[in-house]
């Protein structure tokens, strides 16, 4: 039903494949990304990319703009300038003329009603007016229904009219970006397996009508999805699948978040401080899991992390932000040796 | 599908929901309730309160509220949206039937067709109201629906040209089933006064209404259960739990909420069609905001999110309101002819909304899972013991 | 065109708007501090008018009071009494119906708010019945002055002017409401308690860490908001001389719309919104659509929410991720 085919409100006419500076294919590319809150510029013209199959970390002191950047990538907030390309398609850009959308809903109906009014002043049979009024209402409803059940068409129509809405988180998931949250945001009162099933929402195709009629297609899909969810839980090392998420121990909740993100079948995984609050042994286990995910699923990962042991241990590339600007980029060894990074973390004079 | 998948499915269903034969248990449950209720009222003390026919008439009226509660439960209990204008869709359903089947409009469409039409029209109204407002924060929705619920009766009152204004539309056609003069033996000699088999829909004979509303409720319940257990139902629950996380899992929150809203509205429209056909009249005063609030009280009392619970809640609240308070008046009048000590003469009927209010506040503070909680909700709302148990289990493992 | 009628309606709108603004302030303050739509607030206003009715009947006032000294004394008593009583009622409501649910899901306090609204209405209904009640109008509702604007014509367009009447009641209500709003602004901006309220609204936990007593601050917010609604209740009886147990519903809905229109959480916005809603209402009646005035107000609410959910003065509030 509905959400299918909700392509992210793409801005058309973008390059087919993005090739990074050193020739390796980039999955995600942020181009001149800027985000300002009122007068405060939280992220300033940042360029960075995540290469296929790599783990890229985003680090920086508190308030450097990591989370802001992350939220823009996840579709939670819209950029003030610049854009993000994902798999060669522009998925996030500054919204334009979004206020036109409600007018678009009302316009056809309003025109018909205007006609009805004009006809009304000319004293025609009452029936004509009534029919026109109902027709206007029908047009309004038809527009809304189209927007609900065929979001793909609807978004393309908007784009054609020059209306770019800001991408919402679900658009980004649809495009292939899965995420976890820094402060765990599981569905606390749903079981572990249900949490994963919610993650699979976008892959399931059965409509509410299928559910109501309990069609064979829907039954099969539910069966398969439960099996798949169970497999994912096992993959991240969770066995208590019928436990409410809120009753799981902390480490398991973190694992469940990852399983839930994997269930969206991402082509890029965003991890927001996935080892926060864990002890060294648990952290080691998580690091192993990330390496495994990259190796076995060849899934690129964009990581925000404070724990330098994790960052230095598993990253291929590190991007360092300070005061909203990119100050360094490179392999862990390069970044560790960069004077500007040391300065940002330890202050001037530390060198 | 593999055998393993089949096994895991079975465990999943069995572990979480009512069981695999949901539709079956609804049909059997409703059949038992429908069969037993008319006989309970033949026993004292109920037999003293009124005739069986009166009671059955009351039960068929209660069915309307049960329908409303099941529908509102989808919106409030599953998706976690506060809809305070639910009566508006009820009114829209009722007026749709008035247009479809009354001398006022000159149309006479069959009742059973109008049930679907009324539901569809109400769903569209829900869509029209929800589309602009559901993208906002939840509390705005509450106030917008409150306003909508207030405006719809005003519109019906003021558009006298189309709705006959405050007088309402009268003499709606009553439904007719396939003619019930089937060769069914007259059982009235054996079973006490089972008028069902003797007549058709009409004011004197509530039985056909009683049976039809039971059938309608069963169907609606089955549909509600199936939706709840589907991908859509999980999405609703996810939104109720954490809207932002739900969106980050690929759920289009606006359309999903809109669906909950429209489905809830359609049930309300259905109830409106049924009620107007039973009363054979619609007027704007039937659909004030007290209706919306009463249904909300029923859902909260019954236990948000639990379909059988809200149905039972609606039935109990309706019976207390229509019978209980009246009988309490009679009872107190009998034993305290000079009025209660301290309080003097008390008309309990006037305290109805005070009781609702106290019930809403009390339930939220003391027993938020409702009188008839679902297993899941009880678990949610009393998690301390569960969490301890889980820790013990962990240590043992 | 008649400039007189226009002016007259503007003045009427000003009076009604002053009352809406007073009620809207309570909505917006409570929403600002605990993000709850206090559904019972309209009923607090209604109870305020009945408290005044009770006071007047207890001290035996049945008619207009003509002695200026007695009148001033009586007015002070009426406002003080209603405001203190309603303020305390507001604090009680917060203490027993909302505070225990501060950590509960958002739906829970909204539902108790509706429950409280039921309780307040039903108590009044049981005590006073469902009919309209006449409240003595202590200020002579007809006393005032009238003036006439000059008639003139621009080109072929004649502007006539009928008599415009300004009653003292209207003047009193508007002046009082504006004075209260100014006092509130001063309180919120200049005093320690006001600062505590503002900081709690911005970030409750941070405020707590800085030594702000959250419970007292929230209770104070409810006291002030409910007291203003109580004042609006008195003003209502002065203006209309009538009250009814379900008065609070309509007035509450319109005032909430006013708060949203002005930008919820913003006290100045609530005042502006109150006057705007009143003008819309008054002019729609003037144009012959009085039966539709509620529908018009409601349509405006939806349009505001669709096109500018933050209202006229509201700030964009980022959702806490």
C-alpha cells in the first residue's frame, strides 16, 4: 500500500554515479552542506563522503556539529544550503516552495467552486450548483487520496511543479539509509521481534485490504517476515525475541537497535554513538559486530563515536569536525598525526 | 515457506495475540454473548427493571456505542491519536443514511448498501480533516478534532435548505433484511418471547436490530483484529510508542496516521447509519460533543488498545448510564423516601458526566490500562515486577 | 458604508477580545511550561463567572451599584475573590490531575484534562442547573457616552456615520485586561519567579539543576493562568450579565484558537490572537453570518495550522531528537 514507491523527493537531473576523488565509488556524498539555526551556523560548508564498503567515522569535540550533520543525513532536519547525494541521486536538498503544496490541494476545488458561484449568480437551476459544489469537493478528496495511496506519483508531480519538500526520515529509509539512535529509541512496549518487524515495514507489500481479507499473499509475507526477523535477531546475537524491548538489558537493547536498522535493508548504516554507556568488554563485542556487518553484508557504515578506541580501531576514514567545519580527513593514522585535530581536542598550546 | 518458518509463525501468533483463530473466537464469543444477554434480563433483579423487549431495545442501542468504541480504539488506542470530534463522523454517517433512504430526499437505497456508503463518506470526511492536520503535533489534532466535532452539527443545523435544520430529517426508511418469513418453526412457545422470528424491523420489535448489530459488531471486530495484527497495526503501535523512531524505520507517519483516522471515522459512520435507521430520525442535536467524550470515556475505561475490552467498556458504561443510574434513583427513592442523609434528594442521572470525569481522571492515575486490559498493556504499565523477573531470568541463564 | 457601525463593532470586538485574550493567556502559559493543552481551562473561566454569581448573591447585591466608592470596593472584591479562588482551583487541578502524570505518555494528561473539564461542568450543572443564570451587572451596562464621527464623501463614495456608544463597562474591561497583560509581562520578565517560569519553559531539567523548584514554578503558572481566567469570568458577567454551565466550552475553544493564532507559548501572541478572533467574530456577525461565526473561527484555526503552525509570533521549535 501507501508508502511503497515513495522515492525520496528527488531533485531530478543528477549524475548517475558519483566518483570520489581517488576513484573509489562513494555511496554517500555531502556537498557544501550548511545548516544554520537562526544566526548560529552549526555546520558550515562541509564536504565528505562514505565510500562503498567502508567504515567512515565522524568525530569532533562536543558542539562540533556532528549530530546536526547526522540529522540532516537521516532526514530529520533540512539543510540551509548544499545537498546530499546517495548512490548518485540527490536525496536531500533545501526545500523550495513547500508552502505551495496545500494550495495545490485546494486549487482545483476552488476553481470549480468559483465557477459554481459565478453560475449561481446567473440564476441557473439549483442542481447545477449542487453538482459543481460536489464536484469541487470530489476533486479535493481525489487529490488527497492520490497523495496518500500513490505517494510516488504525487511526489513526482510536486517536483515537476517545482515544489521540493524537505526529505522526511522515512524517505531516507526508503532511499536505503538505516540508522540507530544515540539515546536508544526502541519501541519500548513492543517485543524484540516486533521491533524488527517494524523495521521491515518498508519491504512488506501487503495492503490494509490484504490484511483485512487475510489473503494468502499477506499470510505468506507475514510468515516470511517473522522468519527473517528471527534470523536478524540471531545475527546480532539476541535470543530473547518475545521479551518487551524495555525489559531487555542495556547491551541487548543496543543490539536490537542494530537489528532493527538492518531490517530496513539499508545500503548505508548510520550509527549514532553505538557503544555509549558500554563497558570495555561489551564495546569489544560491538566492534566485532560492526566489522562483521561490513565484511559479511558489505554494508558501508557512517559512525559517530566518542570512544577513540572504537573510532581508531575500526574506521577506514575519519572526518573531523570542529565548530561546524571540517578540519581534517584521512585514515586513523593521518588524523591522529594532524596538528589541527590535536589542537581542536586539547586546545591551543597542547602541541 | 519452510517448516521452520511455519513453526516460528505459530509460536509468534500464539505468544502474542489471541491465538490463531481470531475470527473464529470473535464469532463464537459474539454469538454466545448475543444469545445469553436476552435471557439474563429475565432473571431477577433485572426482570424487575423492565420487560425483555425494553432490554433488547436497549442492547441494540448499546451496540451503537460498542461500534463507536471499537472504531475510536483504532485511533486512540492503537495509533495514539486523540480524536475529540468523533461524533462528527457519526453525524456524517447518519445524515448520509438520511439522504440515502428517506422521503425527504426521495431516495430509497437498501440499508446494507448504505452501511458501506456511510462508512465511505465518513472515511472521506476523516481524510479531509486529517490531511492538513495530521502532519502537526498530536495535541493540535485534539483541538482541531474538537473544533470539527463542534462545527459539523452547526453546519447541519444552519444548512436548513439541505438538512431541514434543527428539525432534522424524519421518517427514514427502516432496513429490511431478506424477508424473514423463512420456514422457521415458531419457537415462541418454547423459548420465551423470541420475537425475532415473527417480525421485521420496526419500532415495536427490537429483535432484528439486536441481531443485526451483533452481526455488524462481529464483522467490525474481526476487521479490527486483522488490521491490528498486520503490518499496518504494527506501524500504528510504533507511532504510538515513538513517532520519530517509527519514521526512521521507514514508516510514512502521515499516511499511516491518516489511515487510522479514516478507518476510525468509517466505523463511526457505520454506527451513524445503523443508529439513524433504528431511530428513523436524524437531527443535529444528537451529535454534540458529549457523544465524542462519552465514547472516549468508554475506550479509556475499557482499556485502550484492547478490542474486547473497549467493547465491554462501552456496553457497561452505556448500561450504567441508561439503566443503572435510573435504577439507583428508584432504589434510593424506595429506601430513603425523604432523601439520603446529608445529601437529601439526589437525582443520580444528573451526575453522569461527573462520574465520567472522575472515571477518566481516576483511571489515568490509578489503572491506566483500563478495566479490561489486554495482556500486552498490563505488561507495559506494570513493568517493575516484569523487569525484576527478567533480571532473575538473566542471572539464571 | 457606515463608519459609525464599523467603529462600534471595533469597540465591541475590543471588549470581547480582551476576555478571549485573558483566557488565551492561561492556555499559552500552561502549554509553554508543560506542553499540555489544558482542556479544563475554559471551564475554569466558566466557574469563575459562577463564583462571582455566588459572591454577589451572598453579599446581597442584586442590582447596579451607583455609589462610586461602593462600586470600586465591590469590583475589587469581585476580582480578588474570583481570581484567588480560581487560581487555587487551578493549582489543585495541577496537583491532583496533571502532576502525577508528568512522566506518563502524552495522551494521559490530555485525557485527565478532559475528565477535569467534565467534573467542573457537572459540579456547576448539579449546583445551578442547565439554564442561563442572570448575574447582577454591578456597573450600569447602559452608562457611557456616545459620539458621532463626521460624515464625508470621497468622490462618489459616501461615508455616513451613525452614533457610536461607548459604555463604561467596555472601557473598564479593556483597560483592566490590558493592565493585567502588562503586569504579567513585567512579572515574567522582571521578577525572579518570572525568570524561573521562563527557564522552566525552555529546559525543565536544566532549570532544576540551576536550583529552580519545578513543582512550585508549575503550580505558580497554573495559579496565574487560572486567576486570569477567573478575571475573564468576572468580566464576562459584567459585560453580559448572564452565565451558563457550558459557557466555558465555546469560549475555551475560541481562546485556544486565539493562542494558536498568536503563536502558542507566546504571551503577547495570545493577546493579539484574542483580539483578532474577536474582530473576526464581530465582523462576521455584522455581515450577517453570525450563525457561521464558529465555523469561520474554526476554519481559520485549520488554515493557520496548515500554513503557519507556529502562529503569528511563535518560534520554530525543533523536536528533540
